[in-house]
C-alpha cells in the first residue's frame, strides 16, 4: 500500500474487546502471533483498497475530470470577457 497504515492502532482501538475475547486473541497487536498479524494486515489492506475503489469509481472520476476541465475553460472565457469589457490598471490588480 502507498499509504502508511497503523495496523496496531486499528487493531487495538477499532476492533472491539468482545471480538478479541470471543476469538481468544490478545488485546495488543504485537502480542499476536505472526500469522494472526499477517491476517489482520491483509484484511485491513483489502478493506482500504475496497473503500478507495468504492469512493473513487473510475467512471465517476473520469466524468469529474471532464466537468472540471469544462468549468475551467468557461471561467477562463468569462475572465477574458470581463477583462476586455472592464480593463483594469496596474493599481487595481
């Protein structure tokens, strides 16, 4: 993952004590066995990727880019029109 994820904080603060108790896991991340830590890290990474994919749907992002470019062009045309209609002196800028 590109983003630094604090697996320890997520496990210790976000996973409920009831889940840890019922699965007979330690309350502390680094007291878990190696395989348990790897499982937790994989699950967190998978959840992170899925959340990004859901939030950043490629089709929606492509449309957003297109709209932003069009809005930028329209604002540029508007600014040019205003600049021609109401020329300013160097003092006003």
